[in-house]
C-alpha cells in the first residue's frame, strides 16, 4: 500500500512540474492558461468552458515549448468555440488564424469564417500561392500541388500541378473508374464541363491543350476542334498541317449516277470545248481561283470528278458505236474495191 501511495505522489509531482494552469509564458513541457472572466465568481474558471455561463467572455488554451523565447499556443476564441494558433519567438508574433473550427464543424486554414467543411486561404504571394502540396517520403523530389498560378495579385486560377523527375513516366494521371457491372449505358465515365453557372458557354473556347503557353489544340464552344490552329471557321475539324490515315470515309449526301439516267442531257463535245475556251475549266468543276480561296469539299469534289468520268464514259460509248459503224462501212468499201479490181483484171 505504501508503494502505491508513493507512486501516486510521484506521478502527481511530475504532472505538477509539467503543467502549470496559471502561467501565460510557459517554462515547462505543457502549460495551460485561462484569462480572467467577468460576471463569474473567482478569478479562474474550469478548463472546459460552459456555454450556460451567461455574459462570460474568456479564452482558454494550451502552450507548448521548452523556454520562454520559443513556444506555441493553442487557444479558443473569446466567447466562441473557435480555435487559433499563435507563437512566441523572442517576441510575440500574434495570433495566426491558421486553423479554426466553428460550431457547425467547418474547419478553416488561413480564414476565420470557413464556408465549407474545409476551406483553405493561402497568404498573398504575388499570384503563386500553393494551397496544398502532397509527396511521399521516398521520392521527395516528386510532388502534387494545388496552386494559384495567375502570376499577379487579386486573382485566383486553381492549378493542378504534378511534378515528376525520378524517371520519364507521366507526371500526373486523371483517372475515373467504375465497376464492371456499371460498364453499361451511354453516360461517360469522365466528364470535363466548361460552362456558365446556369448555362452553356456560347462564345469562348471550351478547352485548350498547351505546352508552356504554346497552344497546340483547341475545342470551341460550338464543338469545333482545331489542331495546330485556333481558327476553325465553320469546320468541325480544322488541321494546320497534313493528315495521315489508312482510310477516310466520307458520308455523302448524293452521288453522280444521275449521268446514266435516260433524261440526262449530256453536253456535246462542241459545248465542252466552248466552255473550256471561255472559262478555262470544265463545267460544274471549281476553277483554280475558287479552290485556292475556298478549298474543296472532299465528298462533293469526288462526286464532280465521277460525274465527268461518267460523261467521258458516255462519250466513249458513243464514239465506239461510231467506230464500229465506220469499220462496217470500211469493210463494205474494201469488198467493193476487191470486186472492182477483179472486174478490171478479167476485162484485160
């Protein structure tokens, strides 16, 4: 029994030496401080505040440190349930509203009035504030951060930044995953949405792909995609440069087989010659000037070329008939010539 009593006395002595409830500048390991409170009996109040004490204004907190010149304090706000951090380093640095929790349960870092479960407000650093930085201990040079990269004050543009230097793998992944049972329907797994608060974007581009500020690709508000260009015009796909493909399929709205219809008016070769002499190009085919100014419609141009090929085919068929007739006439003439030659031979 004496041993137990002795141990209890030693523990109490250790606690008293480490915790002092009436000192604002701590010299031990942990100290607590309670400011005087009005409208209550006594100078000091309990460590746990009572919201039932009407008219009382006080703060309470803990101080952490090893000497009078270096320590930090954690207190609640006067008459509130908010939490604040402060520090002393040779002089009092003032209370920093680093972390605050209100009666709703919201937590603020750098703000005393959080409007969400967690709200972070970074100090002004000329537009390059970092709000969150995450890394792992075995790759300290690689990290992920959420920053403000406007380059100036008074503006905030959230930036997701993945930095990876340990090898040549990607620096940032954006991944959305669903279970195999949900791999059905037409809803996309991931959605990128550029919008007004309550409406769609009507004028500005929706998305852009850059490399250090150099624009490589853009998606306009009307769904046009520009590759190597920011000017798409009326085209759904505008490319500055060549396109390599093994196959291109054009969904045509019509074709040129009308040339073979019986009521088709095939121009005579004389009419074709006249048009060429006057216009310098085939009828129904764009001129060089038109092509240079407006380009060509691939499907329409193929249809026009097919029309001319089919017209040439009809000309060839017609000419072939004439050639056959001429051959028959020539054979008859040859037969007549042979008879005449035979008659002349017999008459001698």
